[in-house]
């Protein structure tokens, strides 16, 4: 590809640009890429997208709607990084490119190649950046649906098909709302003492969507950590991890969120999340803040403390599990747990200790389900196709219970199963472990 004077260059960070140069186009990533396995389009493969991004950086191609479409279809699942023998850090190049494209769209000097966004898409983006990332706003927005659920009217409204009249992204949001939940989820206590000899102080990142829709999982995680000897703190000054902004190219707010969370959580021995997407994001704070003179060193120390909840429970030593959990289940590996955080075995080792639980191997256990943060809202058709593929794999195991460690995966798989009439329960590992430890119900709160 040769640069053209008529094409603008995307001014990528040289370190991100170098990520693209390290790709040798061997193609070993192709079978791991969800979009490539769906459509076989080279431009929807990791190496194809790398070529497009390098072409944009070099001015060899313009950021036309067609080029942007191929980049937007990437789930940023990072399965290609796991498959890559050369260690190409694909996600840094992708996220840097998306950030620069946002700047390009806001530049009045480049109207010709700006990607037109329908009003519905802009509304969905506004909602997930300004509503989903603020727990109090999200709770307020859910009050009416929750009241309708308590009155048993919400399922009737859903069955009328009225949600199908909404724009695709909004219809998907309505579909994903769990059928049960408290009217106003409670805050976790600011401090929970260890139930036995103190082994560590653990700060919990509660998440934005997770703290509202998966409040029960967070509360059970605190109880398990306490039972295993941790003092658990939940500083109220913490906020959204910044993933939604960062992955969508909205860079500066993500930096501010990272700084806020470091300030709030860094005093603990460990920082824990029950949500794979949040855990993956906070493990990236050292890269995000590497040029910040006041936070770069603190970010590196912070990242060294981050653990997934299953890693933390295993590190502390799991408490006694006296209760039988009579289930046969399969495990879906959330992309941001297995590919981004490289955590696969700790959940399985812990679940193997649960009396009565039988685990079946899931075909394509590490293939993306299509949730991918807000991808299922912005690209609902592709997301639904990947969810259907995941459901077929789950059904092949003969299980009607799937265990996964990410709120996005759980909501997406569960809602797609309900839409397809598939009987399926999706549980977090914490719910299963809590039931084994305390005899609690795994029914929705």
C-alpha cells in the first residue's frame, strides 16, 4: 500500500504502531477469531484488521465507512493474542486506533470520511457511557421495569413484542434485563471483618453494571472472602473501571476513572473483582497511565495487586464446603478472564471441590459469546449469532446450567437462551461456591 496525499494519516502512538509491525501474518489467529469464523472475510480477521489499521496510520487508505465497519465488528476479545505465537498485543493497536478515529470524527477538517452515525446508535452510545457507568443513574432508570416485574406485568409486555419496535441496541438492552432483582440494590458494607485469623486486606471493585444487576454475587463474594480470612473493604470513592469508555475510544474519561480507582483502592493488599471485564481493565492501568508522571509508578504497583475473585479465594485458601450442590454444569470462559487476564484453571480447581457438582467440558469454551462489553448493544446481529453458537455448544453437553465469571456474558447468554426458548441457568462461580459454603439458594434474588 502506498500513501496518498488525499488520505489523512491517523497519528497513532508509536508504541501501538509497533504492535502492528510485529505481526507476520501467519494466520494462526484465524480459527480463534469469532468474526472470521462466522463469515470467513479476511478483513474481519485479526491480521486483516491489522493491515487496515496500519494502512490508516500510513495514509495508504482512508477511514471510509467500509473500513470502519470491519474495525467496528471486532469484539476485542483478545483470543487472537492467546493464539499468536509471536505475542502480538493486538488490543493496544485496536484501542489506540479507535481513540484516534474518535478524534478524527470530531475534526471539522475531515468531513468526507467521517462515519455517519444514526440517531439510534448515538443514543445507545450515550446511554452506555452516561447511564450504565453510573450505578445510581442505572438504579433510577430500572425502577419502573423493576416495579412492573414485581407486579408481574413486565413479562406480559415483553410477550407483546413491543420491544421489537425499538432500535436494535435498545431492544437488546430490554431483552437483557434479568427477570428478577431488588428494586434498589444495597451498597456493600464499607468494611467486613475476617471471620477467622486475618490473612490479608482485600479491596473490592464492585463495578457499575455489576453492582446493580449482580449485587447478590458481590455480596456473596464478600462473605466468601471473609470466611477465607480476608478483611474486605469497599471504598465508596471508587467508580467505573473505565472499560466502556476505553474500548470505545473515549480516552480521557477512562484515564480519570483509572486515577480515581487507584486513589480509592491502592491501600489494600489486593484488589479483587468478580467481573472479568472490570478485572481485565484494571490490570491495564499501568499501560493506560504509563505517561502520567504522578500515576505511572502507582499504576504499576496497583496492577500487581489485582486478582480475579477465584484467584483470590484460591490464594487465601478456600473455606470449608460442607453443603452438597447437586448440579451438572459446564463452564464458559469469559474472554476477558481467559485471554486478557490469563485465568482459566482457578475457577475449575475451586469448583472441583464443591460436593455434588459435576462439570462437563464445553466445546469452544474459550470462544467469545458475543457480549464483549457493549458489543451486543452496538452490533446486535453478530452478537446474537455468536450467542446462538454458544448455546448450541452448551446444549451439546446436555447441561442446563452454565457457569461463567463475567456479568456481560451471563446477561447475554441468559437473555439469548430465553429468546430462543432454551431452558438454561447461568451462574457465577461465586454463587456455586457460596451455596457449598453456606447452604444458600442459587435462585435469583
